[in-house]
C-alpha cells in the first residue's frame, strides 16, 4: 500500500488506486467503520484523482447535511415527523390538511433495519445498506415518493458501469424491492 500525494484521498495497491477517507469523529455514530475505503478501479493517476476528488466532495456535502440534521433546530416540535429518543416515529394524523408525509430512503432503511433486522445476521443489514447506498450515490437521497422510473434506469446503468454481473444486479434490485410509484414499476425497462 503506497500513498500518492498527487491523488488526494487515495493509495495504490498492486498499481490500482483506492479511495480512502477517515470518518470524522462526530459522525462515526452513523457508520460501522472508522474509514471509507474502496477501489477506484483504475491505474491512471489522472482518472483516479478525478474520481477521488468527486467522492471527497460528495462525502463533504453529505457530512455537512448530517451535521445540520443533528443540530438543534428552533421550532423542532412543530415538524411533521417527530422522532423521539424513547418512542416510535409519530406521523401526522389523517385529519391534517397538509400534503402527505414521506421519508427519505436513508431514513426508510434505518426504520426497516430497526423493525426487521432484529435477530438477523450481519449480512442482512449490510446487503440492505449497500444496495440503498448504491441508489443514494447514483440518484441522491430523496423522499421515497420522489423516485421515478428514470432513476431506476440510471441506477441500473450505474450498476452495469461498476462491472456487476447480471446476477449481482438482480440481487441488488431484489434487496431494494420493486415498489410502484405513480402506478408504474420503478425498476422496469423504459
């Protein structure tokens, strides 16, 4: 393992560049490890630098949003969805005249794992987090009702570009499911 100062946030192993970034101590509660490390799938320093810079910027932006989300917000008690420390999520009643509430994909994964992940092997939660992480990387962390068929197509294309085999892509889609949005299956062909 050799570090290359010309390519930020990276090291080389057998000539292949890897992205590596330590997770800030105030955000480690959101992660299972103390650093993020994965292959950039290239031997080119120029391409590796471009990919590493982009990944670093995406992480900085995501971490900024995590920090903002964790800070004390004036009027927090007036939010539509209130997560209490000791109790379950409280949803607005059906009598509310406001628009319907939705949760972001990352929140939905956390809720799903809290409800269904109990007494399951570690691989169960890793598969769900990995698959939904792929979606968030490609299509952003949106409200569940905001995902469209075009997002599914872009997601499938990104999995193909990553070099995943057909069976792996099928497994990832099976993990995320095939919910319907606006009456159409989001994972179908265009």
